């Protein structure tokens, strides 16, 4: 009786993905860490920043490609 699953490759792929995820959990890659700092995550109080500190959406201009009304 064989102790290994057949086929073995899905188990090895899952192990590699899990290992990569563990490495990223130890210390985020620089561009993710920068993104966290830019959005204020985690906040000093431990929770998300208040909604009042979120940036306000800009008004769309007619040529911006964003339609605000159906034509």
C-alpha cells in the first residue's frame, strides 16, 4: 500500500502555494506594505479608518468616459 496520493502533483502545487503564502505573511512585499501605509491600515486604534477620512469621489466630466445618466 502506497502512502502517497495518486496523482501527487496537486498536493505538491498546494504545498508550494501554502509555502509562498506563509512567506508573504511573515513580511509583506514592499508594494503591498506601501499600499497598507497609504490607506492607513492597520489604524492606530486597531480598526479600519473612519469613513469620514475616505477620499471623496471626483465629479465626472462629460468626456471622462463615465456615464452618469442613461442615454
